[in-house]
């Protein structure tokens, strides 16, 4: 396990060069995939990204009480994360339009982390730690790399920061920190279950005491608690927004059908909900829609109706 995740020994220089080369390439691929709104490209960046190695190294060094490798792994995690953000920012400078959640699905999926993201990160962290212990299931690591999103949130943070959105920048960083803390926390538990801490070198002859895990476990528990607060708030906000959008769409579709128009979408910006409707002129009266929204518990002042007249021409058969 030490050989898998620690950057020491005679081959350390090769491991460092491999790490930074893959990190830069993964960040460029992820940035390009996010700008192009390409899920397949972003998944490719997840597989290439090497950040999982120093994160697991941080976890293993904590369990073994190896302070030197702990510091080395933490520096790699923080340095790699900073580099990915900078690369994302640089790619954003090359793009003419802003890359924000309102116009990009890849960004939208990574700037509003919820409790369900923490649950997924915890499960993925367990799989990654077990794969580190058991060589017979190490072939699951590519799946772990895809499931646990590390580099894409960092490049998203750089892209949205360049576009001027600090809240979305903080949201993307929160997703990254959530994933890292989940990997560390579940990894320490898995290593303790497998008794890895007892394999550490003793500090003195006859010393049988394993490294104390109480302090790092306490720190991780506090971090999980602190992370859980904004994740809970975001989850509540997203759920409430989805409920309001669903109600507006249901009411809007009934009203639109009654006047011969069609609802094309519902979106939310701040406290304002926009209902987009198209149809043949003349523009219908919205008094019935306003009454229906009020009856459904939605304050009409929160809703803006975007009415787009569309002229439909039926072409006759050419004789």
C-alpha cells in the first residue's frame, strides 16, 4: 500500500513527474469538457486525474502515523487542487462567453452540492480504500475515479471565478472538499477494520502501541459536521426550488392547453420563477393563470411569464 500511494523511495522523481503531467492534462481535458458541455470528455478527465493517490496517501499516512508522508501528501493535494483551479481560470480567459450554471449543465451539476453528494462520496471512499487494501478488487479503481469527482469541481471553480461568480466558485470548492473529507474519513475506518494501524513501525523496542487515531478521527468528524451544514441548506433550497418549479409547470401547462399555447420550460433565478410559453397570436390573457397560481399556493408576483408568439404556416401540397 505504501508503494501505491506514497511519493518516496528511489522512484519518487518519476512518480512526481507522472503526477503533475497527468494533473495538468486532466485539468485541461476537464476544462474543455465543461466549456463544451460534454459529459464524455469530463468522464475522461476523471479517469486521467491522479488526485486520488495523494488523498489516499494522506489517509494511509494518518493511520500509520507517518508524519513525513502525511505532510508530503497534503502538499500534493493542496498544490494539485490549486493548479487545477488556475488551469480552469486560464481556460476561462480563452472563452468568449461566461461559463456559469445558468447556461452550462456541467457547471450546474457541480456548484450546488447536496447531502446526497456526501452520501455518494462516503460510499465511493469505502470502495477506494478497500481496493487499496485488497489487490483482488483493485480493478475497481477506474470506477472509483469516475464516481468520486475531484478535478472537474476544481476546474469548474476556476471557470466560474473567471466568469465573476464567487458563490458558484465556493459551491464547486465545497463539492471538492466534501469528496476529500469523505475519502479520508471512510479510509481511516476501513484501515482500522483491516488492522492496518498495527503494521506501523514501533517507535521503540517493545513499544506495541499503535498510532492514536482519536485526534484525526475527531478532526474529520468536525469537518464532516461543518460540511454537512451548507450541504443541508443547499439540499433544502434545491428541494424547495424544485417543488415550486414543478407546481408552476403543472399549473402553467393546464392554462396553456386551455388557450392553445405550449409550455417550453420553467427556470428559477433568485426568487423569480420564469414560465416560458409559445403559441400562435394573439397573446392570451394571463388573469386565469394568475388565479390558478394563487390557488396552488404560489405568489403570482414570484412568477414571470415569457409569452413568445409563434406563427405556424401549413404548406399546401404542390400540384
